[in-house]
């Protein structure tokens, strides 16, 4: 059973342009990060089987991160890219 979106999003800060917009979420068997801001930003991926890593996500985008069972969470890394 997949973890709830709300529980995962509350673990770490996210960058968002509007309240309720942006952050880590799951859908089906997949994990995503939605970025609502006007610039590209770095996010931190908290992964299960591999070392954590950072990823650049584009403005106004939804980025596929992998299977939800492989990605615990993702959050804004406090810088642009």
C-alpha cells in the first residue's frame, strides 16, 4: 500500500509559488515532484536503494522521480539550477 501524499509532503520543505502548489506526491506506482515556481530549482531525492541525490527540475513542471517504492520523498534543496 502506498504512503499517503499528505504524510510524505509534510516531512520536508518544498518550494512553491502558491499555497498548496508544489512538492512530492505519488500517483499509482509512481513518485513525482511538482514545481510551480518560475525558475528551475534543485530538489533532494530521498531514495530507498541508492544513495540520495539531487535533481534539477524545470519551472512549472511535474517531474517523474521513479517508482514510489524506490523514492521516499523529495524536497526543495534551497537553490536554483
